[in-house]
């Protein structure tokens, strides 16, 4: 098993290219199941989760080919010969549930294992199932699998989510493209990944209106055709690397960065005293010799502050002047990085869904353990400004969401290496 060693090494300088969005790509890939014609994705990220989704689609009979070093994914689902998504693949990643809607919509039946993924709360799939039931699906849960049928095909319906849910919105949106009649998704998620999916589906011939708002209307069509679509920029990778010069000092340009993907995050970062400038190539982030000011953060669905940047933001606030309060409203049990940051000298008090962070002058390097994807990178960020070496173990989480993190940070002057655990 690998470890990552980070040594606090002063200010950063240079450019970091931002990859295509993991969460968008994992949603776009199952869309191939909706059509017999090829779907090609460009600007794809090179991550282990993408490999897992590739394996899942191939197990169903889809052809999936990685081109141009993994940045292009060419898919064809002309011969789907298996309609069961087995536990041994699905357990690795929650996004696997997204094959359910497309298979059910196209062929009228599917069997999908209940998924696994990061241990950051229950994240139940019941809203996915209720959405499909509203479109006429017959569902049965047995032995850890969802058995779904729609003998006469799905039909349009009104789907009203009790709270905003990205995954269920995506599953319902894909399923509705082939349903008979009109489907209306109310209280739908507004995330850029939803907009990206709708744009791709529209290229395939779907009739969709309202993506990016809380009401999406889909007029079902008889069939979808092939398309080529670029994956949207990864806003979570963008925000993560924006925090690197904020924590370590210096100036870094994030190539491909877009402020509109992260406006709430940018406002909070600027409130700490960090400067953000839009450039022709992306976003430039800098921090001069002044310290970081404390801020309060509450995670919310888009366009609010992303839960997937909460851990990284906490790393920054560990050395802020004053007390910051972070309130987690999306997932329970998402402060597991706090005890690891405390091993580095951070002063953090967690009570339920709220963490109070009292800034200290400087963190100290220590052996720490990654507990989930975003927690792992928060520890690396903390290590950039810590005194001495920070040794991060269980970094396999990192490979699920960040491509070439060591080389990207090393390219702007960080002292970081990946080694085999002794």
C-alpha cells in the first residue's frame, strides 16, 4: 500500500491543469446504455472510479475503449447482453446505481446491487427508487439487489424530491428521456454536473428543458442516437488546488478553471484574505504575506458551498486568525478528517454536524490516515504548510478522485512524493 509524504516547503508558484469532472464523467458514462449508437466523451479524468465504471459497463455488454491516454472514452452499447450489475463491482462505488435508470428505460428490466463507496454517511438510494416508481417501474428489493421491471416501458410522471439529491436527479433524468410522455422533476438538483448531463443527452436527441433550475421537464422520445461530448471541468479538483497557494502561500494559476462553477466557495476564500483573479486561461489564486482570516462555512447544495470542499477548507482554517465554524448539512459523519488534522496540532471541536476550528500559528507534520476521498487530500494540503514531514497513509482513496496529484503539486514547487509503505 502506498503513502504520500509532504514536507512544508514554502510558497508555491506555477500552473496546474484542471481535469474533467469525476462526478460528471461517472454520470455521463451510463448514458451510453440509453442508445445503440456510440457515445464518446472527451476531457475525461484518469481515475480509478472511471476504471470501475468501465468494468461495470463492460460486464453489461457495453464496449468501452480508453483513448489518448485515458482522456477520451469511446463507448458503444449496441449489444447489452446482461442486465445484472453485480455486487463485486457495484460495492466499490456508489455511482454504480446510475446504470439502473438507463437499463430500465431502454430494455424494461434491470437487476442492480445496492452500492458501496466512501463511508461518509448512509446516502440511501431510496429516492432513486421512488423516482423510478413514479415513472411506472415495479421494484423489488431482495438479497441486496434491486430487481426492477417496466414491462410496457416507463411512462412520464411527476417526480418531486423531498430534498435535493444529485444522484437521484441524474438517474431519473436519464430514465425519463425514453419514457412515454412528459416527466417533470421537481426540487431537482442544480449542480453543473446535472447541466452537463442534460447537454449531453440533448446532443443524443433527448428533449429536456430547465436543467440548472429546480424544475426539469423531459419529453420522452422513442430512441436516442450517438454523440460526442466534452466532460465539464472538475469544480472540486479546481477548488482543492485553489486552496494549495492559500495554505502554502504564493501564486498558482488553475488552467481551465471557471469561477461560475464555484462562486460560493470563491466568496468564502476571498473572505479569508486570498486573492482570486480570472485570466484568459482560468483562475489565478494568490496569497501575500498576510495571514488567513477565520470564516464560517455551511455546506449546501449547488450553488451553495460544496460538501466536497469542506474538508479541504477546514485544512486552511486550521491556521486562520480566530475561530471558524463549519456546519455540514449534506452528509452526516463527514468530519472524520478532524482527528487526523488534530494529530498535526489543529484545535478542532466537533459536535454533531458542526466543527469549531480555532486557528493555530502553524501545524506540525505527523503520521495521518486518510478516511475518505476528500479527507485524504485535505491532509495533503495541510502538510504543505506544516512544519516537517506529513505522512499520509491509505491514499488509495485519493486515486478515486484526483489524477496525478503528486506531479501536479510538485510542478508548482511542493515537496511531495509517493512511496511504498514500509
